[in-house]
C-alpha cells in the first residue's frame, strides 16, 4: 500500500474480472502498512489499486 502515492493517503481498491470486463469495488483504504486482499472466487481476477486523488474511472468501464 505504501507504493501508492496519493495526496489524501488513500487508495481505491477494486477487483477487475477479465472474463466479462466488470469491476467490483472493494473500498477505500489508507496507503500505509500492508493489507491482504482475497479474490471473490477461484477464477481469474486482477487487483486494481488506484490513487483516490487521481479520480480515475473504473477498470474496464463497467462497475458492479
């Protein structure tokens, strides 16, 4: 988490499903320390960590 550079010290965390292009937002977390993330199921998922201040759109353009 400490590698995310953000003015608000926060990261928006999501799971991206490459099979259907949908994104599931996990939440907003501080960019300090370490954190474990568990995928929603045993299929392929991509963990996406974005700076909250960057105000980027959801990966894949679809949000669940």
